[in-house]
C-alpha cells in the first residue's frame, strides 16, 4: 500500500491565487483529515470527513473548502490565498474514530507571497 | 482539552534510554494519553497510548503516574532514527476532531 499520498510536495502561490491540495489514501479508510502546521508549532485541524459526502469543520477552517466524493480522495481547496496560509499541510486518514490509528501523509509545503 | 507541559527539547546519547516527560494535570477521567512523534520533514506517526496502566509496544513504553497527572514516554535504546518531535496528547480515545497537537519535545540523539 502507498498509504496516504499528497500532491504537490511544494508550491508557491501569489496572494489571491487559488489552488487545490490533493490527498489520496489506498487503505479504504472512512475518516480523513486535513491539518496545517505553522513553523515551530503543532498541527491544527482544518477539516475532516467521516465518509464520502460528509465533511465537517475543525479548529481553523476559515479560508479553506473541502469535498469528499470518494472514499479515497479528500482534496483541500484554497480560495484567494493569503500570506497567513503559508504553512505545511498534512492529510491523514483512519479506519475508525480511534485516535491512535491516524496515518499521515508526507505533507505539502505552501508559501504564499 | 487537557493542557500539557513538555520540555521544549531534550538530548540523548545513542543506545541509551530516554525518558520524555509530560505533565497533564487537568486530564479528565475519560482521556487517554496518546503519544505521536514527527520525524524531520514527515507527518506525525503514532507511538503509543494508554489510560491508567503502563503500556509497552515495539516502539516504546508508556509509564502513567498513579494520579494520571503526568506520564513518561520511554525509549529503551535511542537510535538516530528516534530524533523527532514527540507530542503528548491527552484526549478521548475516539472523536475525529479531538487530536490536538501542542509544540512537543524535540529529541536530539547524539551519535
């Protein structure tokens, strides 16, 4: 299994541009998550999904949108990028709600200038 | 959420045991203590978790104080690959939006 894959690995955006961060998992996990990690800080939950067609906000959802049309994919959309969204974005998935089962992807490093 | 206090950084010599402390004095009776770690330039990975009893797995041991206000992650023989940021997270065992990461302890392993 490839586990959780994320693309792209790096991206530089100009202020006001939009982009979609891709996340795919091949473990048939129901739960998927998006986190952001600012320099020197811990991770904060942006959005999560408990299954195809179901999404909910996490701790820091403003400026982002998500969709979950399939079990495998959970893209994160940034509209009107701002410098405050400069961060490393991690996608994770889990089979259940058990918190010790989250598997994380390698991350996408995003810079907004 | 229970607040946690962890040292910002610790050092260990390779092949020696490492004890990573965590204070969580406001932990609730239903919170489990989860430990995750984040290797350089990678996403976090699960290490271990427990409720009241000490726990062991292939990666580490978790020693939980009798009053549950603190815990210690024990790496029995540190390797260079164990250099990472270690996060102590007291939280419910379930709940999609309940994994709150603090700033953790950065462990440096000296060859």
